[in-house]
C-alpha cells in the first residue's frame, strides 16, 4: 500500500525523503515522488515504476533543495501507475503539494464540484482533490487550511501538505490510516510507518484519528479538529535500524525465515517465569479471562491462518468454544459477540483495515478485546483493552514468516494463561506446557536446517502449474499457510484442503504427476493421512510429505520427505510451517520472482 514520509529542518531534505521512501518500498508500490519547498515554490519530482527511476531523475535534473519536503510511494487505486497519477499532487496554482495514503470516498463528488468552479485536474486520483481544497481554503495559515479542507473529506487518509509560502512547515492529518511523527533535534519527520523513521530517530508520537500535526524544525504540535491542542506521549521505538536491512542475505524473506528461532525466543522468554506464563506487563491477569464464554480470533491472511493453527490449543486447554473469523467477514457478519466474548485481533502490522474495522465493531458490541501485534503503537494495539506484542522486529518481506511463527508462539502462551485463569490446568500441567513452548526455538532451528534439502527439491517444483497441499487438524491450518506462501511469491496456483475432504471433490484434480504436499505432524492422525496419501498416489500424484521424525506410517509412503523433530501436535504449526516457507522461497527464486515485493501485493493492507 502507499507509503508517505516527510521531513522539515534537515540540511538535505530530498535525500532524507528518498532514503525514507527506500525503507517503505517493502509495502508494495508502483510509482514514487517527492515535493520540496524551495525559494518560494514547490519543486516536485515524480515517476512511475520503482524508486530507482525517481533517483535517476533526481541525479539527472538535480535534487530539489529546501527546508521542508514530503514523499510518497503509490500503490495504484484510482488511475493507472503513470507519472501523472504519482504523488505528490499539486494545487492548480502550484503553491501546495500533497501526499496521501488511503482512499477519499467522496472524491468524485468533490471533483465535480471543483471542476464546476474552474479547477483543472492533472490526474485521475482521488488525492488531487485535497490539493485543490487546501488551495481554496488557504488564508495565510496552512494548518487552518488543511483543517478546513479535511471537513469536506470522507474516507481514510493519512495526508500531508506543504505550502510554498510557509517553507519551514508541514501539516499532516490522520483519519483511519496510520501516521507517525518522528521527533529529532532541529528537524522533525512523519511517516506512515516507523521503518521509515528509525534511521533518523527513535522518538515517535502516534496520531489518532481526527488529529492534525503541525510539524516545524523545532516543534511539533498536535490538534484535534476543533483546533484544541492535544498532549501526546512520545514513545521510544525499540526496533534496531539493522533489523530492517538485509544483512548479507539475498532476500529479506530468507533472512526473516532464518531469524525465526531468535524472534520466537524473544517473544516467549519475557512471558515465562518459574514454569508459569506471565503477562503482567500487559495487564493480562485472571480478570481478563474470568467469565469468558467464547473466544473469537479475528484476522486476515496469514494472521488468520495463525488463528486457525491455535484454535485447538484454545479449545483443548480452556474448554471455551473458539472460532476463527476472517476480519473482512466479521465486520459485516452476524458472529455472536457480546460482553462475555474475548475477541483476539491478530495482526503483524496492526494496521490492516479489515482487522481494525472488525475490532472496532467488536468494541462497540461490548466485547473484551486483546490485540496480538508486532508493531507497537499500531492502531490495533491502541484499540484493544490489552495489547500483547510479538517481538519479531521489523518484517520487511511482503510474505510473512517470522510474523506468523511469533504470533503462534504468543497465542499458545495466551491459551495457557487463560487455562490457568479458568482453573483448567494445574501448576504441573502449566509447567509441562511451558517447557514444550520454550523448546520451540530449537525445533524451529532444526526445521531451518532442512534448507539445503528444500533448495534441491524446489528445482522439481519450479515448472508445476499447480500444487495441492493437504493435512488434518493443525496440519490443515499449516497447509493453508503453505499454499498461501507458495501463491504469493511464486505465482504458482496452490490449493490447500482438509485431507478428509479429498473424496468430496478435490481428488478430481489429481492426475499423473500432480504434486501433492502432505502435512502429517500429528501422529494421532497419521494413519488417516497415510490413507489419503495412498489415494492420491493411486491416481498418479507425486507426494512430498512434511512429517515428524517418528511418523513411520507416512515416511514409508511419500516420494519425498521433509522430516521435522517431534513436536506436540498442538504446537506443531510453528515448526512444520518452516519447510513450507523455505519451499515457497526456493521455488520463487528458481522462477526468478521478485520475492520480497511480489506483484500486486502490499505488506500492510490499509484499505478495505
Ligand atoms: C502473508 O504473507 C500476507 N502478506 C498477508 O496475508 C498478511 O498476513 C495479511 O495481509 C494480514 O496482515 P497483518 O498481519 O499485518 O494484519
């Protein structure tokens, strides 16, 4: 999705903007641009395509010089990714420039109105209306003009405006789209996510919906829509700059796969003390769980699959009915949510539009809410009663890996903590479960050690038109995640299904040479999955099994094997997913795909 960045007061604003945009590339984009206020004018450079084209244009034509600037990476929604549709967009008189992340829902109506008044539009975007509205509202004070223009906007927007007449000032506004202000010394910044800021500062403040930031070199003031100044807490960002760099790896995705043992360890270790699960820092005590009669896990994409992967842990350990809902369905659906429901919103970014909306809806319905997020200060974290962070560090590759496994690990711990609160497990049982969870980083490392073997296997899959994944129980949840990884980065059609459903339709797809990836890490279900393997093999399928070392039923049947160490079935998703991540990675590499920035995808889906 679009990324925005801005800087005021730095000696070389253009380079700060371009470097910040580089950090936002991972979000997915198809054009980029910057605008800098210099010598009483706004100098705009923008171009379709990758940031490298914009950099080349700046090299050729010179970097705009000046005291305040804004930048943007655009993921096209309204109009094709052309130079004209790239941000920043200028007002008719060229004295204002705007960058915007989100969607202005009433743009067509506003555009008709502005055109009737004589405005000429240069692009097909929804954003350009903001530039014209600000121009019309301006009476010598940029903040007042942006506030007045915002009154006309409906939809979601994190937007920032510069003005030729006010060279040391940026005004930014947030409504349902993330916006973070970075505090420096003699220079200040804003961005749509902290990754663009950590190189310059670790001190940030997070705008809430309906807030405006007046950003100058020596001050940042935040106001509500009525013009009242708001006191904001400055938050220290824990992320390390190096964590968002490739560190010698060819792709962020591979680096992030390799980081999983450390990320899971960092996530679980602070929550374990003397054989017990402890979420005291998050204020998650017995009271948070007592009286809960239903758990609803709400999420999108891989975070939804992480929810699927822990559903049985919640039900087995707590005895409380647990459902996993797609946030995009939950927000408009009829899922029963009330004051005795615990809604757990799971989101790596904490900014996914559907997850945010579903959580808001559940808050309105009176549910108790808990966020599992990787980004501190994100919208999901701030909306929920309690926020539990995964300590995965920045995840840059669009395809999530360490985000997913850290979500699983912390959700296992939450299930154990809830079971204790509800008196479903005793001290000894809790200590046993804690030992099993604490052993996950080592088991994940052992799964990572399969990398050379997976890399060899991948050559065989690179030309397959389609892959089928199957499993039962937790293995089915992992099959879904494995198929998603394969689709999103290799562009090979992949489908996952519950192995027991095979005979109800999907087996019709199996013919000579069809690759089937069978997940069999739950020995209680091994004989059943073995039966499914026989069925597909009888029809010519070639089976790659991901199984536990001691699962002999399956080992004897598969054409190829990836063996992971024995892990309790309830926790196996965090380990068995690793070979599937590696397989998707190597297949995509063999096919020459843009692994970290797959086509059409965005890291953080901030629009519906
Ligand atoms: C997974 O590889 C995807 N990039 C995607 O499905 C992602 O998990 C989904 O968009 C949800 O994102 P979130 O965890 O940031 O809410």
